[in-house]
């Protein structure tokens, strides 16, 4: 008889997802619903333990909201004989110990930044789980430095919120320390992108339980770890998050009218929806659309295709597909060589665009001039709260080309020319 353990990464109870469909209810799409789904799945599968890898709660201020959601889930699990064990992360280093005091059935491991273990039992198997909790938002301590674990008969797993291979103030560890620890696996919290976790020695990030903003694309959910015959025999990602984020690139080359574009977008969404599988399908999918290719359609028509948050498709199981962002990287159908033959500003612009496509010194000069101008803007403290500009060579060149082509497109339109 195997032991089944369900491992959850960063939940961030209390956080509202970054953007939502027009009529989206954060309670139905956010972390608390993801947690509710995970609890239900754990009960259905009769797992023996549920373990939480920290950042269970978003902020101190979310105590009451987190308390309600967490207590309800923990009580259902513990009522069914399922142990619930957690460590604290940088977001909940202060609040999770207090929640654990309130919710007696929630076992917090490693209070006060000290290693502590508990024994999980299920079927004919036993697992020793080692955990260490952060005590506040910042922690320069290296939790694994100079630590050696007493290794016994039973399988041992580690549960930790850590910045792996980082040097920041988030309880840093190194891959070498994790691998050299002698433990049979590490279930990590902090980084929201899940690692591939595989038997017999799963080692890595569980990922956020539910994508919290549009950068957190792809499948999200808890991981089932199966222990049989004293070793980890299976690790399965239970994709069940209520909200999912995806990037979608659409090549417009050859499309000449906005209607065809709409159909192309729907076609892509239908294809994606058919491929969508998982433990439970999402309630909503936020799509970041990027238009690419060469097209005579004006950028304004592309950008105006849908509003942010607009629901553009309903999937087979009622999944609402909404537009999280719409970006245009389409190149107009301009004959640059013909334009470059002219002796006027559009001609100069076309020659520079051709130079940017080439390999010569003129390309490097243009990029260097642009960088000099933009660095001054980037360093200006008025813009300090905005995202820094990406000023690497390839990105800058691409941006210059995009802006230049858009400008030439506008100039061409003024002349009533079609390329
Ligand atoms: Mn964290």
C-alpha cells in the first residue's frame, strides 16, 4: 500500500489575480478557489498528507481572508484523517505561525528558522519530512549551510521556501547543497514557475498553485507524490487552477481584412481549447495575443480587435477565453528598397531600416545612438517607477525596426501610397 502526499507551492491567499475577464469574480478565479479545488482533489484521492511550501498567504493584512479559506480547507482535510504540514515563506513568515496557532490542526514545521521533522504515515509506508520556516520577509541565513540531516531507515523529503542558486535575502540555497543533503527529494516554494519533478528523486519548485498574473503562463496545480516500497515511484502534476494564462502568436501574413483576422484568432483558441487537458479545466484563460508577420492591415485595426478583459471565446467546458493583452509586431507590406531610392525623409528612414536588417557598421552605429538616447531616459528618476527599458542589442534593434516601420507606414499612408 502506497503513501500519497499532495504538495502545494505558493498559494498567496488574499492576492487578486493580475487581470481578469470583464465580469470575472476574483473569488472564483483566484488563489482561494485554487486552494479549494486542491483540497477537494486531496479528499477525492484520499491522500495521506497535504504539504504547503510557504507563501501560503500573500500579506499580513490578509489574515482574516486567509484564515477563513485556510481554516475551512484544513478542517476538511484533517477531519478526513489527512495531515496538513506547512513551512513559511517570505510573504507569510510572520502571519503563518499565527494562523497555525489559531488553526490547531495545521502543523508548521521549522519555526524560528530551525530544521524540524515530522513523520508522515500512510499505507505501509513512512516518510520523514524535514522543514524550515522563514521568520519574516527577509532572511539572509543560508538554511542548508553546514547542516547535515540524520538519515534513518525511512524515505526523507525536504520542504523549504528558498531562493535556489540566488544570493538575495530569501533564504538562499544552492543546487549543490540541495543535492548533497542526502534527502530523497526537495519540494520547494518561492519561484512561481514549476520545475519538472520526476521520480525517484523529485527536486525543485512546485510553482504557484494558480497563475497570479499574466507572466505565470502554462499549467498550474499541486503535485501528487507517491511513495511505494520505500521510494518515490510517481510524481504527477494535477493541473486544476481555475485561471490559466497563455501566450498566443498569430501570423497575419496573407490576411487582408479584419474579419479574417478574427476567424484566425478564434481558430487558434479552439485548437488550444481542444488540446486543454488536466485534472480540472480552468474557469477562465487569459490570452496574451501577439500579432506577427507582414500585413497591410493598419496597426490601429489590429490593436482595436478586442478590449482588454473582453471574453472572445467560450471553450468546450464553458471556459471563458479573455484578452489579457494585445500586442502588434506586424511589419507593413512596404517595399523598403523602392522607398530607399528616394531623396527625402521617408527615403532616409527606409535606408536606415535596411541598414538595421544588415550586418554592417551602420547597423551598430544606429543601435549605439539609440542606446545613448534611451539610457538617459531610462536613468531619469521621473521614470524610476516604470519597468526598466530592455537595452540589449537585439531587443533594441527589433524595437527600432518596429518603430521605424510604423513611422514609414504612416508616411506612406499620408502619401496615399500602398507600398
Ligand atoms: Mn516567496
